[in-house]
C-alpha cells in the first residue's frame, strides 16, 4: 500500500502549519522523520509532492490533489473509528479540543483531571489556533469542541454555541516605548508610525479575521497570545491585549495603558461544538464547559486560580 493514513496526516500538518518543522511538532515526531516519510511517499508513488527549488518547499499540482483528496480520507477514517467505538461503548476513541490562543490552556487542566477520573478510554487531543482558525478546525472536523472562539461564527451551521460574554481589551505599551509618553488620545496617524504586535488568524481555507491593524502599518507577527504579551513587555511593538492577559503587567508597571482616538469595541467569545453524532465524551465536555464559570471568571478578573 503506497498511501497510509499516517503519511496523509503528516502531509496535512505540513500544509496547515507551513513547514516541516512545525508539522513535526504537531505530530510529535522529529523533523528528520517527517522529511523521511515525505520522501518515501514520493518514491513509492513515483511523483514529486513538493517542489524544493525555492526557499521553501511548495506543494506541486499532484501534491495539492493528494492533499485535498487525502483530507477526505482522513475525515472518513476518523469518523469510522469514532463511530465503531461509540457503537461498542458510547465513548469516542478520541476527542479533539481546539483552544483559541486568547484562552490560557491551563484553565482546562482541572477539567481534564476530572475527565481522566472517568476512565472512559477516550483520548483527549488539544489543538491551539487563533481567530478563524478555531472555527476552521471545528468545521473541518479536526476538532470536536472549540473553546473561546470568537462569537462571529461562519455560516453553514452544523454546530452549537454557548456564549461566554464580552471581555475588555486595552491598548498597551512598555514604559520605555516611544508611545508611552505620547499625547493622548493616540490618533491613527500616530499609531501608523509604530510597529504593531499581532497574533495572525491561523485559518488556512476560510476567510480570516483582522482586528485593529492599520493599512500599511509595520507588523510583528507572533504565534500565540503569550508571545504577544512578551513582545509588548519587551518594547518590541504596541497593540491591544485582552485585559486578563495585560493585568499582571499593568499591576507591576511592565505595561501602561494608552487611550486611543478610535476605541475598540468589546469582543465576544463562545464555546462551540459539533451538533451531530455526539458521543459520551463530547456530551461530558459540553456539559462541563457550559456549567463551569472558570473561563468567565478569568475573562472578568484575570485570575487563573
């Protein structure tokens, strides 16, 4: 058999993550093993999957077709595995939870400990995405639940939601940043002269969301909210932060709030989950997430305890 689900999973991870190294991290393998599996797949099939002539490897036309059709096979295989497990026990083989980067994953540790105590046999896999990437993971069935997704979900249905409410964002800079002593409110013309730190939308296929980025403004893109906070504390740029993320650094003086002329509206988050074929694990997580107030408490106070 020239094709395997493992090789398709690796190809899918490379395409979504943009590099062999990032894909290796996602599939829990060393980069050399990922490179070997791709080359073996190319040798077995007798066609090039990646064009390596440029600075970065790009999918060939054959590679794009293999990826598109391979994703159908991966979804079908996952659904079959879960369906058989549900028929036998009512519990899924695996449950994938995508956590938006705005939510600290540590908030899920107490819930995961409770779930482990059930001894259900269901594996839990955590994914990390941002903005539309969380919705994309849910709609592509790479995830069963999205935690902290932006409330403006895509059209098409197939999912249910539970509102987490609004949270406040603040525009902050380090005390030694040039904007720290600038006259307030800061205008768009003033902000344009300074680099913004952003966590880009991780969606690959569906339309992406963009917030508070001025056209033509210099941008430092970082992979997570924790990295965005660290970059702004280091004085590498400016930008909005959710108040819960900023609060410890505001209290210590490592960041300062600046008023801006165009005030950002409050943002809304929600939990979302697939509304069809729910097994016992999905039902447990939905009931637990919607009945606990730990995330709402953090959004309101910034307190992780």
